[in-house]
């Protein structure tokens, strides 16, 4: 009889523990959901603000930006296939809604320390306003100089393809490599060229003002 009693006590204890665990899980889930509801909108607003600021930094003439949804951003990349991803394309518009150009967000996977992501603004006539680095984790003192050494060299340039040089840039399509960081330089240059390839091969097809 005592064995039966002990067995019943064990079952009751297991049921009690299961109920307590269920209640704890339920409360934790409700709290997480509540916190998510509270933070979701502020996070979304902050992300939208950051995106708008990144777009504005490479396309100051635009009054607003909207997602480009006329085609896939992952198209055949030719020489850049597997090396570069086109993450997003935004249409740059003036105050009347006329198309001025595009902001293309690119991730190049060839960086020495990992992916390098940046936005680039390009006008309808193919002029590159400039680029703005969004994510980079290169070597301090070398590849991390990309923001100060490489970025300024792409401002207001027009080229079908950019190349980097260690001998000093002479032509508009030449970019001075970061000393000791040619891998980083190559990654950024390839990323820019991939964005230009998308612009020339796909985006120019919708060129033509109000949409």
C-alpha cells in the first residue's frame, strides 16, 4: 500500500512540476510578446531613419526614396557571381516624384575580415555620386582606412568599370589602393563595379522620369 501511495505522490509531484513549468513558459512568452510589441515600432522607425540617412548621404539631390520593385535584385552577376550581392535598390525621386537615379546597397564577400557592405548613389546619366560604407570589419590601420582613403575617390565619378592601382591614379576610373590592403581595395572596387553593372544592365531599362 505504501508503494502505491508513494507512486501516486510521485505522479502528483510530476504533474505539479509540469503545470508550474507550463505557467512559467506561458508567462515568459506573454512577456516577450509584450516587449516585442512595444519595441517593434521604434526599431522599425530607427531602421527606416538609418536607411533614409544612408540614401541621402549618397544622393543628396533626392527629396525622397522608394523601393525599386520592378525586378529581382539577384540577377546574373557575371564575373561578380558569388562574390557580390545586391541587397537593395532604392529609387531616388525629386519633390515632384520624378526619377533622378538609384541608391544601390551592395555586399562584397571578398573583404579580408569578412563582408563589406555599402550604399552607392548613381544618377540616370551614370554619374556615381559616391559611396557610403555601412558595414566593415577589416584590419585596423589597414583595411579600416577604406572610409577615409577609398570612399572620397568615388565621389562624382563616371566610369563603365573602376580599377585600382598602386602606382597613383591618373584616370577617372582609377582608384588608389590602400597601402597594405589591396584585398580590401579590390573588394570595394568590385562591389562598386557590380552596382554599375546592375545599373547599366537592368535599371536603365526603366529610365524615363515619372513612374
